[in-house]
C-alpha cells in the first residue's frame, strides 16, 4: 500500500470516527444513571423558603433566571428593535380560500450592518382576531407547505442566485409538511407564524454573520463568555417577532403559543422564560439543555452538546462539562420559569438521546411552583404510558415513535391551547 493511499485511509477512518461520535451516541441503560440531588426549587440561594407567589416573583424567579442567563444560555448585550417592516405579500384567499397568507420582512440595522427576518403567516380567513402558534422552522418557510406562493428567504424563485437555487433544490418545496399540520391548525381557528431560525443566527460555530455582529463593540468578533450563544439569539428573535405580532390587527397577541422542536424546543423554553408575553410554551423533544434533567446524564450530556455544538450556549456553560452537579440550577427550574403560564413538555418513546424520562421528571419537579400558584402540575409518580397525554397546567405526553413532530403532537397542542384559552 502506498504512503498516499495509507494516509488517505487513516484520514478517512479518523473522519468516520468523528462523525460516529457526533451522530451515533452510545445510550446508557437506566441503571447507569448516577445518584443525584436536584437544587431546591422553592428555597432561595440565601436559604429563604419561597411560600408565596410574591416571594417567587420578587426573589426566587429573578435569581434562577439570572443564573441561567449568565451561566447557561448567555445574556443579550444590548437592545435592538426592528428598523422597518417590509410587507412582501398579503393574500386573502390562500389554502383553497380558508386562510390569509401574509409574508413580511423584519429588518434590523445597526451601523453598516443589517439582517432581514422573513416571516410566513397563515391565519384563518375570518374577520376576528386569531390566536397563533409561533415557531421556527429548520429548512425554510417554503418547506412547511407546498404552497407555490411561499417566498424563499423573502424572494420569488425566479430571483434566486445559483447558490440559493442549490439550497432550494436540496430541501425542496413542502419537504417538511409532515411536521406542520397547517390544515389542522387553521381548521381549529389558530394561525401559524414561522421563520427559518438560520435567518436570525446561522446554526454554525461562527458568530460573524448573524444577529450577534450587530451588537459587537469595536474589535469584537465573538460573544464574551457570559454573552449569548445561538440559542439565546434565537430566543431573542422570538421576542422581536412578538413585538411585531402586537401590531397585527388580525392576531390576538394575548394568545400566542410558542412552540419548538429539538434545539428549537430548548429555544422555546428559554424564550418563554425571558418573555412572559408568550401565553403558552411548548417544548417538543428538547432533551439536554431543554426539558431533560442534566444531572441524570442519560443520553446526551452537557459535555456532548458543548462539544458537538459549541456555539449553542454561553461559553460559561462549558465550565460544567462532566460537572453537572456544580450547576446551581437544573432544567426543572427552567420549566418553572414559565409559571403560572401553561407549559407543555413532549417526549418520544424512541428518542433515548433526548431522555424522555428525564423530561418527564423535570416537568414533575417543576410542578410545586404551579401548586403555589393554585395550578395543577404533574401529580403521577411514574412515566405515563405511550400516547396518554396529561393536560393540566403542566402538560406532558410520551408519543410513540422517534425524534420528530407528528399530527398526534399537534392534536395535543391544539387541545391544550383550547383548554387554557377557553
């Protein structure tokens, strides 16, 4: 074997090992979960018992939120409102006439830098205000439905560059319709507001081309250790979209349901913690850094996520790699930051990497704050059977199947929203 062939073979093996490490993790058995003790939800850092909603709001909630902001997700280093709203389209008879389709650009500028956030909005075709689900998508607005009028990054198909055409052909129009039960949503009287999360901050370990760059001080090229990673930037984007929704005459901004799947489920929880204007928060299969308890170390661990996706969280969070017990918080406390608003945590039976049991236990451990507010959380002790939802103020279900979003999930979310909005 020549030296060149041997070198190429060794390089190929090395790359394959890296790929396997990132995408085919070894899942532990439940018996391998270490013993752990969760931080007390209703005891302040100074040792004061939290026994009233007022104490929670004035003392415990702010210190939990501050710790997550500074040590886990990262603080936003300033304020920036959208500079302009560009209406790209307003179609009153979409989806066979039963929906209004509106497409707009939210434009943010600072100095000589700017970004555009193109939104796709579907609303029931009625004259009254509609509640809406607000959610990021992974592959572009055109992927959520095969509607040929949906713009691609705010452009018509004929206006795309060669590189944009390649990306479009790769993802395809309507390529993710199975995850978006738009007909069910519209028929139930809800609207959908969505945007590709990459339009806020591209999902890569590079902080030069997203919203971060608009906040940098002279000479700065990346966030400081306690400043926002991508998850915090995406959460920031949700709040700026909420600012816009408050100006829309046909949207009931008192009934905005924030939804996210996987990494965007983590984002939804952090956005809901930051911004109490969101009426209901839904986390679908969010796992580590989302709904799952970090101290269980089951499936994806803090070190895994910080190694494979080093840009998602604040750099300070990397201090807790293989050291989850040193955290003064765990993810049940993130869920508790939604209180007393309804929150829904969903898992999938074949999604061990996201630790379904850890997500359930986290929702259960957050429930005492809901009881303090006179609301009902998770009362049952054991993980419920597959496809048997719990619809209290804290909702939960374990859906049969893999890491995904299905019609079953959407049916539960619509029922949950109906229950609380009525």
